[in-house]
C-alpha cells in the first residue's frame, strides 16, 4: 500500500474515486460477485437507491466501493455503473480544524460539488466517525444537510458502518431507513476466503521478501476460523484475521531468521541429539542402523557444516554492516550539505541587504566623470537574478555535491536491499511457524492446536465425563450431537444449538465450558451472556 497522499478536489475534502484507487495500486477485489451485483442494483433503483453497507470490522466494507470504482475500467461492466462518479469524503480533514464555521463552509462546498450531477456517489468510509465528529464539533446540522441532498436526489451515497455501530447510525436521522437500503456483508468462507487470502498473501510476501507456502495459508485460515481469541488484530472478521496472523508470523519468522544463519539451530539441535546418543550408547531413529564410527563421522561432518555456516554468516553480516555504515555516512553528509546550503543562502541574502543599506546611506559624489553603475543597481540585478533562479557559484557547487550524495545514498540502499534479498530468497514461511505464532498469541499449546480432529471427537465423551460427574446421559447425548454435526449431518449455515435444563448447581454452565475446552482447547472460547443483565428493573 502506498503512503502517498491522494490528490483531492479543490475543496480538499472530496477525493475522486480514481485518485482514491491510486493510493492502493495493488488493489484487486477477489470474489464478492454477489455483493457487487446487489450494490450495482441499488444504485440503479429509483427509490432507496443509496446503500448503508454494514458488516463486522475486517470483512472488507471499503473494498466493495473500491471494487465498483475499479470495475468502471473493465469490459462487461454495465454502462449505468461506468457513468457513476465516485467521491470519498475526507472526514478527518473536514473536522480537523475544530472550527464549526470552517467545517460548515467546507462541507457546503463539498455538497455543491456533489450536487452537480445526480450520477455522483458519495462514499463515507465510517459513518459513525462522521456522526460523532459532527456532534462533538457542534455541527449536527451537517447530518441534516447530507440527508436533505440525498433525499432530493441531488446525488447518491454509500455509507459504511460496522455492525456494532449500526444502531448509532440508524438513529442519527429519522429518514435513514427510508432513504438507504441496508446491505449486509458476511464473512467470506470456503473457496472465496481461500482466494482472497492467496491474493493478499502475495502482497504480504512482497513486503516481507519471504515466500508463503500454500500450507501456511491453509493453516492460518483454519486456525483463525476455528478459534476466536481476544487479541485486537485476531478478534475482527475474516479475511482480516487470516492476514493478520500471516503478517505476524512473517514478522516473527524474519526476526528469527535475520538473527542467526538459516538452518543453524536445526543443525545445533541435531548435534546435541547425536552427542546425547553417543553418551548413552543408544542410537535410535535414522541412527539406529549406524555403527559408532559412522555416527562419529556424521557428527564431525555436522560440526564442519556448522562451522562453515557460521563463517559465511559472519562474512555476510560484515558486508551488511559495511553497506549500512556507508548509507549512514551518506545520509549524514546530506544533512550537513543541507545545513551548509541554507547557511550560504542566508549569508548571501544578508550581504545583499547590507550592500543595499550601504548604498542608500552613501553621500552623493561631487563628480561622476565616468558612468559607473550604482551599488543599488548591482543589488537589484543580483536580486532579479536570484528570483529568476540564477544562483551563485558557491550555491551551485553545494547543490552538485548534494546531488552526488543523494545518488550515492540511493545506490547504497539498493545494494543493501539486494544483499538482504540474497539471504531471504530461500526463506519460506511454513505451517509450523504459523501454528507456533498462533499458539503464542492465543496461549493454546501448539500440540493441542495440531491435535487431530478425529482424535478429539473420539475422546470427547471421556473428556466431558472426566470433568462433569453424575450427568452421563447428558454427556452422551451432547457428544453424539457434536459428532453428528461434525460429520456433515447438519445444515452448513446453522450453528449447533443445545439447551441445558436443570436446577441451579447441577452443572449446566460447567458442561458448556467443558465442551468449549474439549473442542477449542480453551474454555474462554465460550462467549457467555448473563441474561439477568437484560432484565427490566
């Protein structure tokens, strides 16, 4: 993703759709064909032709409007959509001044721009932010202004809101339900989620410079779909959960691989295993059929490999540090030259002012037999030359040195990037690393995460019975129901539902916690709602 600020329209608070899309040069909408078709249909209606797009955070609400903008350049897109002009509202920029008068003037200019064509579509990324900012700045009338323009058909609007904020937005204006069509966006699943994850993984791989194995993507999808943790990044919706886990796993993997030679730890672990086996005189695994002399030869070869890898790594680190030092020295030289340039320009400006003052205060000459230009004429000429872009030889020399230093810095940066790329080209993020990272985040032991699902189901009744006593019939029925649902005997769009009935203290809550721990390795994975909190008092 580029950090370059997108060009904006003349009022600075509306970003053209093409400019907004230019901020995301790698953007490509994967899947979501049905959502796109429905949103396009909403725009083509006569009534309620504005969309209130709602969904869980991380599901990709903004991507849908961006997808419509991108589709305008594709063949096969209905000309009804090609003719739409999308604008994104810069909410932060609009309210950044904190001045109600300036905010109102800026918003009215935006409305004027939008109202020039009924085929204009205003996109508000997070409507709750707009509503709260308007209220906090004493500008609630902006909501009425927006709704009036949309209601009268001056332009159309897509407003996006997370599920938890939907009630706030619906209540901000009484006509919201009449003017807008609510469009729910659900989390992608199955092949659609896989396709989105694979495409997004390419961008992550490019950023980190590390290849992501297909099984790593599968592991990330499985773990984030099966387990819900309280970590901020992994508590949002798919596909963001999957991409957050992959990003964090790549970061941990890079830190580990950039701190020591690749494969060194595995070789050292094997060496320790061989030494331990030699000390005991018992050889197992791939050493079981080896003689003591052969094992010793393997050990010596391994020690040689470790020594060579360590030597190569030391040399590689030396090259990196050398290039880094050159980079640092070049950047420091640039800063010095920038200071020198500014000092020289200030010095020349001061000299020009002093010469002008001296000429102004000089007594008039008695005779002037030879026509000589006055100092003020020289000063005026110098000023005109400077204003026209002509600089002194000293300033030009400093600029030449700055240009050479900048080229050297760029060359060193490319050299550093090339060196790191030679190291990273053989690195591959695998499923084991993803599993380890998720274990660190969730607190669930890695061996539990990798436990076979079939083994969990086969031992489910015993696990529940070992924690909940005296409820054999309930445990048996619950286990049978879970196994039935896991083998595909339930509707795919319906969650398993159980109702535990009994007197207080017999174990209703405990059996629910035991089920969560048995299936998800953590009883905290159970979302508990105390319905007594919803009683009328």
